[in-house]
C-alpha cells in the first residue's frame, strides 16, 4: 500500500512546530560582574518566524558561522519548589527558599537549615570550588531598603554556615543582598513571592574558578 504524498505546506508546518516547541537552552556561566547574579536573566521565548520574509534570506556570497557548543543547563527542583539546582557546563547554583531556612521576616536559621546547607557544602568540596557567591533575595512586599537589609542578613547567615563547615579552605566569598531585584517568579501571587524569597549559592565548576 503506497503512502499518501505529503504536501510541501504540511511539511513546512510540521517543521515549524518542531522548531517552536523545542526547549530553549538557558542560563549562563558565572562571570566576574558582581552586579548581575548568575542565572537571573529573563527566560527566552522564541519569536514567530515568517519563512517567506525576504529579509531572512542570506545575501549572495554570505556563509553561516561555524557551529559551536552552547551552554546546556540541567534544572532540578523539588516538588514543592523549596530547593532548585541549576547546572551548566561551567557553573552550579542552588536556590533555597527562605521559608526552609528562616522564620518569617527573620534572618535566624532554623534547625532544618543546616542539613540543606551541608548538602551544598558537599558539592563545593566535590568540585573544589575556590570562589563561592551567596546572594539573598526577597519579594516586593515592604520597602526596598528593608528587603535589602533582610536579604543581606540572610545571605550572611548562610555564608556563616558555609565558611564554618568548609573551614574557608582558601575560598573567596562574595556575599550580597538584592532585595526584590531579579525575581524568578511573578510577585503578584503568594506562590510567586515564595519563590522570590530565596538565598542562592553558586560557584564555577570544571576548573573555571
């Protein structure tokens, strides 16, 4: 039995669907600019493309650039979102929700916090990281200044446990509080605000310290 011929239009439609639904690589390696926390870039959404647009055609004699390997990100999050792990080819970042580390509007670590931070300590030792960033963030409730102070105190508290368990070991730390800047979720809902109240610990891996 012969297969029915596939029209060119159907083929183009199928190709378009495949291209627009493929997951886009995201994330970026840790850089040396302390003003922009790694991994807080906006999520990229592929634009709609009109294949018949003459502006997309290459000029006569033009050639494509050489292919290159893009930074691939592995993202693992616990079911409740309490902990998030993001890994690229050159960096590793953990994001812990404030609720699993601190009481409400507090920078005092809970008894359960040490266990979660100890797991990050093990990863730092595993990768022999020599530069570690500890960044605190809040939601947009309250004043910006209050959020800045609270997020910095929370980052300091996590840093204290990290440095104590690692015995410093020649590690350089960068500890900052960013208040409501760089949200990872929508602050208009409590679910989103819960995700934004967090402390991130990140470090280069693979000998890129």
